[in-house]
């Protein structure tokens, strides 16, 4: 049965048998080892939800440094949202290559979920609004 394994190009899951699509994300499976050059997003794409990985990248957050940006990216990934980090252009100071600010970008389809995932300290809106007339 060698060479009978199919691998998901999105989450890396290996499927056996007659499955042609990943049962996790529905991506068409490819033969193991036949992956094409991965997109940067896929470096840590293990739990990404495909519905959050469509559309052009939009900025959903900014961080003062790479570590903070990666922390945010981790929060997003926990929600299944892929993200990319990009140095903020406005902080393009040569001596601040390591410490410069970062923008956190996500696909447009994941932007809404991303902003919800990042508002962890949002005060809950008044839910005791009383009865409507
Ligand atoms: Zn998959």
C-alpha cells in the first residue's frame, strides 16, 4: 500500500483509503510529499479553518514588536485563523529591525472572527436591556 497516502495541503493531515478531500478542511488532498511550495501562511497551518483563509489580507491588529505580534498570531491560530506578520512601514527605522512594530494581517474572511478573538477584554454590552415596548 505504499504511496497510497494522501495528504492535506492545508492542515497537513494524512488521509487513507478512498478519501479525496480532507475531512478537516475539505481541501483536495495531494499525494504525500507532493506538496507544492507552501504559502507563508502555511508554515504554521495546522488548525486553520478554510473559511477563514479566503480573501485578500487585511490588517486586524498592530503590535509594538515581533514577540507581541507572534502572541497575537497565536491567539488567532487558536481560533483557526491564519495570519501573517508584517513590519509596520511607519516604523521602518534601520536600527529597529528587531524591535520594530508589526502589523498582523489576516484573510478578509477571517477578519471578523479575528477582531472578536482579539477583544478579550471587551466589556460585555448591557444585556439586561429590559423589555421592549
Ligand atoms: Zn486539512
